[in-house]
C-alpha cells in the first residue's frame, strides 16, 4: 500500500484568512457593543434620571408649585381690588350722588392702528396727504388767530394782569376740583340749584392765591352761607370771590398782585367739608371760572380738567 502524505495550505494564505476572520469578528463585536450601549442608554433613560435631569425636574416642580401659589394669590388680590373698587364707588355715590370720574378716556389708538393696517399703500398715501393738508390749514388758521391775540395783548398792556388767569389753589394734578359751574345738587337741600363757581377740595389752612391784580373790595364774614370771604375787584369789570375761608390775610382796600396769598382755606359758612368756593364775575354776572385758568394749563390739562368738572354733580355749598 502506497503511503499518503498530508497536504498543508501555504503559510501566507493561512495568515491572511486569520487576519480577515479577526477583522470580521472585531467588527461584529463592535456593532454588538454599540447596540448594547444604545439599548442600555434607552432603558436607563426611560427608567432612571441623571443627576442633571433630576435637578431640572425638581426645579420644574418647584416652579410649578410657586406659579400655582402666585396664581391663587393674584386671584385673591383681583377679588379684593374689585371689592375695594365697588366699595369706593358706593361711598362716592352716597357722598356726592354722582359717578366717580376718570382722568383719561379710553384710548382709540389701537383702533386707528388696525384701520391703518387694513389700508393699501395707495390708500395710506392718500390718507397721509389729506391729513397733512388739514394740518397745514389748521396751522395757518392758528397762526392768524395767534397773531391777532398777540396784537390784542400788546394793546392791552398792564390790563392783562387784571384778568383772572390761574387757579386759586395749588392743584398740580387737577383732581382737587370736585364741583363745577352750573346746575348742581345742593349738599344739604338735595335739590338742583345754580352753582355760580367751582369747588376745590383742599385741606383746611391751605394757601389761597389772588388770580389777578386788583383791589380787595371786601374781606369779612359776608353771610352765614358764604362764611369768611374775600372779594377782589380787578377794575375792568372782573371780580373774583373766595368763600368758606378760615383766615384772612388781606384787608379791604388793599392792593394785591396775581399769585399773592390772600387767605387760608377753611370750612366756614354753609359748607359740606373743607373746601374753597371760587367765583369769577364779569359786570356782575357769574361766569365759568374754568375758562380762566389758561395761564397755567396746557391744552391737554385743560381738556382733562373739563372732563373732571363734568363728572361732579353735587356741590360742597
């Protein structure tokens, strides 16, 4: 029997196969490891929080709790504010038999903005040119009137100082004026009567100012209803009256200048509460004093004090 010899592959081929198998084994193991890590991360993230996630979760829960507490507190404050507002309205109605006034009307700028946003470019241009023409016309007319007023003022000279032109009290925010000129409800008789002046609610012993140059025509307790009063004759048909005072600082026949302190406010005579009743008379006829505050009021402030005056329906005297 012939003897067989075992045949071995070349050495180079065996080493190449081993290397290829090792690379395949490493690649498979790498993918398995990556897949295992991903599965571990997904499972761990779903079941457990990291330290950062735990802190964020606790912070979120705390913020949610605080937000709910603040919401409840805001609701309580809104209810309390509504209750206070209703109480104040009821008190104002009982005292003055009128609705409370508001310093500013509802702003219409938002509606104007919406109207402009709906317009096309050509419509906007046309609207702009129309408004510009109206403004130029109004400016021209205002300049003409202003020049006429300036000419008249120059011709008047010192007599301009004898026209009432300021408020008789310090009323920077304008809210001290509580009753205007015209028919108002009398605080004691509860009937509609003519109110010949305006009422300023100021604390007792507030300073009262002369509203124009003139001569003190009277400074005394004129009547039981007016209380302690001052009357100034301005020499050009104008007279100003200051009633319900607590103390007189001028005498009959004394010359005064606009802005001089002539008295202190009070509650004398037939008066509901401490206030100043102020009148302007021209040739013996009472006229609305609000039109004689022009020296210290801007146009916006004048419009505001008109709105305030229209709210009050009950006088203080």
